[in-house]
């Protein structure tokens, strides 16, 4: 039996994946699959906490799965699957909703941000963290790679798991946060105080993984910079250029110090033009591989195999949970 630590993470199929998603998460997921028992999920149940077009949602699930493969995830190394294909997520999610407290959910920063300014929101958006906890605890996960913005949810997941273990007996592994490195905080091109997001209403705020070369060049030329012309990494005094330096460093595999020396005495124009070409060269092979996967029809088979393995791993945990809380009378002696 493998002694490797188990890793779990998921991304919503609710928009076009951005360069920030790639540098901040997907690129590092690829590295983890070589050292961990990695489960990577397309969390479509989380996506429907806000209104979705059903036809578009199905297409985006396949788009995201194809992109997972295109960036380097190997279905022979990682378990890649769709959340709703494994019913244990919903079943455990309900049990954990009955464990978590209203006050805990009301303190979640992401809920406050997503609910702000709306006349009404779904109950699912409010209880989202309980389902997220189920996603993670279901697989006896050791490590969850996340950015700073998700730490609060991971802390709640640990609290829920510990509460369940105390009340019903040892059941769940309590996961540790694996903080993603510098790329986890790729910021918006139009506002360096905000994280690059696929949900931003301004498409100029982000580079999308499937953007054309011309779109990449245009977006980069319009990316905001700071008041002086010095290409220097200083997140407090020069947040915009520091963000672009981080993008350049992660995309070109060059240190920020090396880039600062290369552009010493040069203006932002040359810097941004070169960065655009680096991004074009980085994304074109991924886009080519994406098109091959997406058009081949093989992605459905990959997801089916992944779901079957996920079900096998999840079932013992769910059965134990049901037994611990007293549910069911036909599956337990």
C-alpha cells in the first residue's frame, strides 16, 4: 500500500481558467503528482451555488478537465474526476452541515464578499464550506494546497473534522494546509490590490489560458504600472510592476533578481512587450495540447476512470461516518 501523503484540491468550472490559476495552483499540482497520492477534482457542485447555464456548465467541466491534462496532469499519476460523479461528496456534505455551526459559516470572509450587494443568495452559498470540508475529509487528505484566501476554509475544515472525531470517535484525518508559493497571489492586471480572478467583470484584468497571442499582447500592453519607470520588485511601493515581475519570473523560470538586472535602465514598454512574448510562448503549447484532448473525446473516459477510483477511496470513509452517527440499517451489522 502506498505510504505517500494524500493531496486533494479542486477548481470550479465556472469561468475561463486564468494565468493566475495556472501559476498559483495548476503548475504546482503537476509537481505534487510525482510525490503524493493526488486527487484533483472539478467541483461542479460548488459552481451551482450561484446560477449557471446548464449547457455551458457541462461544456466548462470538459474544458477544465482538458486543461488539467494540457498543463501536465497525468491521469496515470493523479486521480482526476468530477465532484458530482461521486455521490459521497453530497452525502458527507449533508452530515457535516449538521455538525458545523451557523455562526462559523457566517464568519466566512468569502461568503461575505460573494453576498455583498446582492438582494438574496442561495443557502448553498452559505453552507459551501461544509461541502468543501466533505470534499477534503472524504479522502483522508493529509495536505491541501491553497492560497492565503482559502486558509480560513481549511481551518474550518479542521475544526469540523476534530469536532466529529471528538463526538463520534476517530474518523477523519485532519488535513494540513500546504500554502502555495509566490504564484498563489497573482494579482489583477487592472488593479494590483485584487487577486486575478476569472469572475472579474473586466476581461482586461486577466490573462486567460486560452487567450490568443494578440489578446495576450493587447492585455499586457494595457496592464497598469506604477508612477516611475524603474522595473523593481517592491510589493508595497510598486505593487503593479511587482506583480508583473512575479508573472514573468514564474513563466520564464528566471529569478526576480535576474529580471531586475536585465531591465535596469529600461522602461516599462520593453518590459511589458517581452513579458507578453514570454506568455505567448508559455501558453501556446498548452493550448495546442488542450485542443487535441478536448477534440479527441478521451476526456470523458479519463473522468470516468477517475470517478471510479474516487468512489473506491471515498466509500470506506462514508460508510464509517454513517456507522458513527447511526445512519442506515442495511449496510451495517
